């Protein structure tokens, strides 16, 4: 059985407008996501707000890792 997931949507930064499946942790979206970018770097995104509902969550860009 696979773990539950949400759809992470990236609001800004290098991956703005993109989405990715993210595994739910303890019933909530993960606080941060490290996502590979097309240029070979990794971008760190942070959950936009604690109060989110449904099967998706919005993330904002923090910095390149």
C-alpha cells in the first residue's frame, strides 16, 4: 500500500506554476520540500500556510540548496 499524497503547487520562484506529488507526514503536508530544478540545482520550498484543506497545498520558494 502506498502512502497518502497531496499535490504541492509552487506559487513562485524557479518552479512557479509547477506541481509535484508529496507524501503526507502525520496527516499533514510536509513543511518543506526540496525539489530538483531543470538546471540541475535543488530548490527548497516552504508550506505557504498551516491552514490548508483538500488534496493540494501551496508552497513558496525559500532558496536553492
